[in-house]
């Protein structure tokens, strides 16, 4: 295997590593460490941001296949992230609306 092929393979593995981590952090995949589905949206955003940074820094030096993979993974992750944030917001707003109303206090 030549250096170019090796680097393409390593880049693919790096992209997939961040993709898997972000999906686990969003609670879309089970964590192999805890064997649970855990959610840490802040960490998921960091993983997505790191992939975006790599993509931006490598712009112009990627093959068509690498560009397609980067773009596809980023699109998928961003859509899933927005979906998970919306679920959390909906859940927190429904919990707030189902709570009994707070009685106003009157000054005597």
C-alpha cells in the first residue's frame, strides 16, 4: 500500500471515528464503554466542530470521494444534532408546561 492510499484510508477512519463519537454523544448509538445510551450534546457539538475544522483546513486538497464523504457525514451529523436538540427542548418545555402554575405573592 502506497503512502497516498494509506493516507486516504487513515482520513476515512478519522472521519468515521468522529462520526461514531458524535452519534454516541447524541444518544443515537450505544456507548461501547458503558454499554448504555448516553447523551452529551455539548460534546457532540465539539465533535462536529472538529470535523468541520478539519474539512475547512483540508479544502482544496481533498479528492472528490473524500470531499463527498466529509460533506455527507457533516450533513448527517448536523441534521441529527438539530433533531436531538429539538427533542430536548420539546421535552423541557412540556415538563415546564405540565408543572403546576406558581402562585403570585402579594405584598402586604
